[in-house]
C-alpha cells in the first residue's frame, strides 16, 4: 500500500513510523520534516499528505505533529479526507470501521513505540463497515463538503 507520511518534526515516534511502515512493506511518500525541499510546518505538510490521498498518489496518509491535533485539522480541510487523531488501537479501529478514515493523525509527543505498533496493527487490519447506518454517515459527510464549497 502507498502511504503518504507527513510530520513537522523528526522527534518522538516520527522515525519509528517510517521504519515500521517500511518493515510492513508499505511504499512511503514523505512530506514535511521528511522532505528537505518542502516546508515542514504541520499545516503545509499535512495538506500535502492529504492531497496525495485525494489525488490518487497514495492509498492512505499518516500525519503527525506534536499533539496530532493541528495535523488532523489541516488534513480534514482537504475535501474527501476523513482524518482521525488516534492515541490508541481501539480508537484507530473505530476510525477505520465506523468513519472510513483515510488519514491517521498521530501525536509525536504522546505516542510510544509500543502504542504506535498497536495503532498501526488496528488501522491496517480493520475494514470500513458496510452497515447501512455507517455508510449513510459517510455519505452525509460528502454531502456536507459539497454544500460548503
């Protein structure tokens, strides 16, 4: 799977994330602090990763900043993105299952290496729900985006 990855700093689990994605056999597209030619601020880096997803260059994205909040907000400004800030495996599983999240946001400050492993396990092994109510919610998000444009 092609995963676009963005971080505003190479601290905390940032390098562990890249190594773990490589170990799992994912192709990574790097932005922000991982790409010397790009602006590394969280808003710009997260937008770049999110646009990789919406423009088909990546299947999913993972965006990171100190708390993960700014990275998730920036990614969610891109139409078609459903970014979820996940601090544990249960939240990551729910984000994929019920929200069909296509961008994972992580805190570089509070995510441990052990939690990173668990979060990625849950994220990559959970499929979006096919339940009508869950599908209706995702469709409603798309309708909201069309109205807001």
